[in-house]
């Protein structure tokens, strides 16, 4: 059970890193009317997944 949890935590962390890379890959641009077009929602989702994966991994690692 513990190994499955560690794998789940690593998967969450990897998905968070993937979202950060996806944001960098997609990028942003300024439209003709001056508005900034970028997929901003990927940043907080990536941070949330990275931090939850890290916290879950630490908790499961130190759990007896």
C-alpha cells in the first residue's frame, strides 16, 4: 500500500511539472487589441499538483 501511495505522489508531482512545462511551451502573446493571451490557469494548477505530490510523498515516506 505504501509503495502505491509513493507512486501516486510521484505521479502528482510529475503532472505538476508537466503543467509548468506546458505553460512554457504554449507561451503567451499579445492580441491585436492589446490583451494578453496566455494559459494562466496552468500555473496554479501546476503548483497545486507539485506541492500536493511533495507533501503526500513526505508524509508517506516518514509514516511508519
